[in-house]
DNA sequence: CAGCCTTTTCACAACCCTATCACAAAAGCA
DNA sequence: TGCTTTTGTGATAGGGTTGTGAAAAGGCTG
């Protein structure tokens, strides 16, 4: 399994990241301070480093700089608070590969991790470009790469949230997600909204893709829990 | 598949180039130093060499010179920082076929690669006349090779950015590109401008090719994401 | 079958995103 | 160099999306 180094002082976030890194094939090593992170980063080998910029006891960027100075090319994904957007430039100049502003959605985190890691691999190890990951269920076609959803070849206009919900659910047919989980995954790990919001979005999504709203074909309700994508298609 | 040699010390750029060379049919061999590059360039056969001028441990141009001295005619595409424009003359005199200043847009990189490689092939291997790869959508005709766009046979004058945007979008109808992606592809891999800039260009482009600005025919908006070319034409 | 809890549906205000215009800076050209 | 075109960005108006309340409908439990 791939090794990831998380350098972040907020333990809740560390565990959250660790869990979702595991989903996509990473085992996480944890560092809660700059010195810890620096030490681990220089002495062990990782396929990914996740680095919080705002760390007590030192500027997070120093780690990035130092690691690059040592000739280590491990992809680095930087986490930064919203107000520090200026650091984007700085981060990329220091050798970071991508950055994410808090609070971010877990799905976006996973997507960015996959992207930077993919870039770090040699070209011949790349999965083929184009329509990778297209999914079809009866007359519903989902093409995440093109950001297109169509029914019987006819494109359906989905809002960002609707699209993300559909892709997430359709990626794991039969698995039920409760509303809190969906909020974490799509809205962000510390989103302060009501779970009820998810209902409204599912409702709007269904109205766009379901032939019959009374008896949904694709997005089913797991009563008392949340929603799932129909696994019998 | 064609073989390309990339000689460049920044690994991020190397991988970026490798990925996009693959798009246009090249398999990349990587060299991170002058000596590596020199050795590979002299001992293996490539259909393309991409060479960074600013390499640690030696003048990049030496590689070019040496290779040409050995009678190797592989097309060489030179990468150079903006301030070193003087080197253009020098590079071309040393036997380079084209050059590109950093940061460059991925699309431009691909276009230049295609151009130098095409020039290096014998005349009978050339694709036929100018209209190769022309695209027509209703009354809109796009001829990338001739850098010409026309509506009902009437030529439309597009600025460089407008033209590139149109060709890129029209090359993948139905696929949505977000603004950041367009900036990367057309403006350059580390362009630091605002995504909002894309809006302005799309707006100007539309005003030149769309019959009705209120309901665009060709360039559609993917709300919350970016733009796409109409796939139903 | 009644009561309670969950989900669905609808409406709407606040918010965010896009379209558009204007203008200054930058780049290209003569 | 001076002129023209292109380009980047701010400001603003308009439109779509989103979050939430409230009521209706549906399912579970005793």
C-alpha cells in the first residue's frame, strides 16, 4: 500500500484525512508538529505528503522547501485556510504540487490526491486518457471526466452539487450514505448546515434524471438512513 | 509510438510534458541533467528532443550543439525562461528547430511539437494540404491549420486567445472545461491570473461567432464549472 | 388503525456565479 | 517611436443555485 505523511496539528483533521486516504489506497503516517514532520519527511519514503501551512512552532512551508532541497520529489499537497490564498503562489514556488483551502470536501481532497500522485508517476504508468470511468446504468450515462450526464443520449444540465451527489452515489451502487456523511463528503468536513439540505438536493436531482418520481429508478432511499444508488441496473 | 527525450531538471515540468506528449503520440524518456541528456541523446534514437536551456551543471545548448555535430537531425524544441529571449537567436543557430518561453500553455507546447515534427518528416509523409483537421458545425467552420474561422464562408477575425479557446473547446464537444483548466491549457501551467479573465475572453469570442448572444449556439456555459462546446451540432 | 417519525415537495430569500461593459496596461506592429 | 490591437481586471446587473422553513405524503410501530 502507498505511504502518505500527514503533517497537521488538528488531530480531528488528521484522522479524517487518514480514513479517507485509506479509501484510495494510502496508509497514513501522522506528524503533529513541524519538527516531527520534517524528521519523518527526510528520513522515510512516502508517495504523498499532506501539509498544513499553519502549524504551531514553525512555518509549514519550510518543510516543503527543505524536502525539495534534499532532492525529494514526493508530491506535496498543501492545506491552507481560506484567508491565506496569497500563499498559493508561494506554495507552488516552494515546490508544492497542489493546494486546498479549508474547509474542503472530502471528495475534492481525494480527487486532488489522486491527481498529484498520478502526475508524479511516469507517463507509461498512466491510465488511458479520455472517457475513463464512464458509467452507464440503463439509459443513464455518467461521464465524470467530461462532466456530462445524459439520458438516452440527451444531455441533462446538473448543478455542481447535484452532479457531485450523483457521481458519488453512482460510484458505489448499493452502498447507503447517510446525510451527515454526504455533507462531509461533498460540502466539507466541518460544514455547519442541516442534513435536511441533502434532501432538497436529492429531490432536485431526481426531478432531472428520474423518469418517475414516485418510484425512483436510480437514486433510492434507504429509509431511516439516507440514500443509495440502485445496485440492480 | 514516437519517442521523445525530455531534458529538464524540474520534475514537475517533466511529468507535465510527458503527460501531454503522450496525448499526441509520444512516449517520453526523462533526463534531469546535462550529462544524462547528452548521453541519451547520443546513444538512442528519438523523434523529438525537448530541451531546457537553464540546466544546473552545464549549458543546455551544448547538448544541442553536440547532437547536431554528430549529424543527428532529430527536431529539437527548446524551453527557455522569459528573460533569456536573447538566446532565441543563439538557440536557432545552434540547430534548435523552435523554442518556447516559460511559462507556456500546454496547447501551444503540443502545437509546436507537432509543427517541428511535421517539418522534420519527408514531404510525402505530410498530411494533405491546409484544410487537414478542419471542423464544421452548422455554419461555423474552423480550420486550425490555417488559423482560420469562418461563418457562412465569411472569415471572422479572432485574437490569439479567442482562437485557441475556440479550437480547444471545439476539439472536444460536450466536455466541460473549468476556468482553471483553461488557464492551464492556454495561458500556461503556472499562470497566476484570475479565472474571471476567461469569462471576458469567452464573452468576446461569443460576440464574434454567436448569432444570438442570449442563447449561444456553439459555446455553452456549464453552470458553476466553466464552458463547453455544444455537442449537438 | 392511530400516532409518530421520516421523507417528499414546494416556496422563497440570500447568496454565488455569469454576462457585460469599461478602461488601463501590455503587447504587437508599422 | 507612436499607433493599434489585445488582454486583464474591476464594477455591476441579472439569473441560477442553494439552504431552509413549512406543509403534505409516506412508512414504521405498537
